C-alpha cells in the first residue's frame, strides 16, 4: 500500500499541473487571437457611432463582456477544474463498472464458512492489479480475511463499513482542490469589481467636467467581471455536487453489494 501511495500522489500532482498549463495555453490563445481583437473592434465601432450620433445606444457584445484579465483568469480556472472533475468522474465510472460485474458467483442457499474464504478470495486475487485497487475488490478481500481470522459476521460487517467510510473520507478530501478553485473563481470576479471601481473613482474628476467615458468603461469592467465569475461559479458548483453525489452513491452501493452478495451468505455453523 505504501508503494501504491507513492506512485499515485506524483501522478495526481503531475496531472493537475499539466491540466493547468494546457488550460492557460488554450484560453490565452483564444483571448489573444479572437476575444480581444474582436472586443477592440467592437469598442472602436461603438465609439465612432457615438461620436456621429449622440442618440445611438451601443449593444452589449459578448467579446466586450469577457475581454478583461479577470474573466480570462476565470475561464482558465473553469477549464482547469473541469479537467480535474472529469478525471474524478472517470475514476468513479470505473468503480461503478466493477460494481456491475460479479466478482464471485455465490448462488442462493450457499453458505460461506470461514474455511471457504481462501477459495472465494482466489478469483478476486486473480483480477488485474488495477482492478484490485478498486473499492469493491479491496472491501471484498478484507471481508473474507476478517471472517477467516475472527469467525464473527458482525466483525465482517464492521470491517466493510469502516473501509467504505475511509474511502468516502478519502474521496471527500481529494475534492478539496476542486472546492478551492470553485471558491477562487468568484473571488477573482470580485477583484475585478474592486479594480473597476477603483479606476472609476480615479477618473471622477473627469466625470465632474462632463466626460463620463472613462468612468462608464471602468464600471463596465467591475460589473462584467463579477457577472462572468458568478455565472461560471454556478456551473462549476452544480457539476461538483453531481460528482460528489456520484462518488457517495458508489460507496453506498459497494456496501450494499457486499451485504447482499457476500455477508448474507456467511455462516459460522
């Protein structure tokens, strides 16, 4: 188990770093090549039309809405957290796939005695190493080993419950980075709000003189960054809750699987 942990931790960290780098490259490339050039073109066209027609009301442009650095940072974090949640979802799907298989066939009316545990453990131990790391095979083998050593069905049930609870705690702790990113997204939006309001206050003297262009542009930064950040946060939190729910269901279904497919067959004579 120690060697397994040493192999998994660097792999998880490398995946997170690699996903962040890819997210930065993709989002920044889109901003440099598409978003900001189009936003500047829209703002220039609106400025010309406003100077020609004072009654002209500029339409809101999606490019202008997302053009600032705070929105870019929010999209980078969104793409990053989506990659992390996708990775966790794939792991959960693999756990669910193992639940759909019958590890050991025990027909109704068959009794599993402490002396039979080695025989029932062999098919699970013959599975590929990657499959044996899944929750169900680990809990299955632990239940058989506990039954052989204690000959107590209640101890087996307790061991299964402890393993499932430990797995649930582990899955919850591994979501801490995702929760942090989900918290950071609206925080970056609020930073954009503070920056925009600060710039607007710095140009208050121009507004007093009758030129409110700079103030309105700065306030646009403030409101746009908050709007985009909160919108992204809503989407991310929804997917996060769905992922957490799927993980909790896998753990509960594993416990129910062992109760119905193994523990109920156990007898001590």
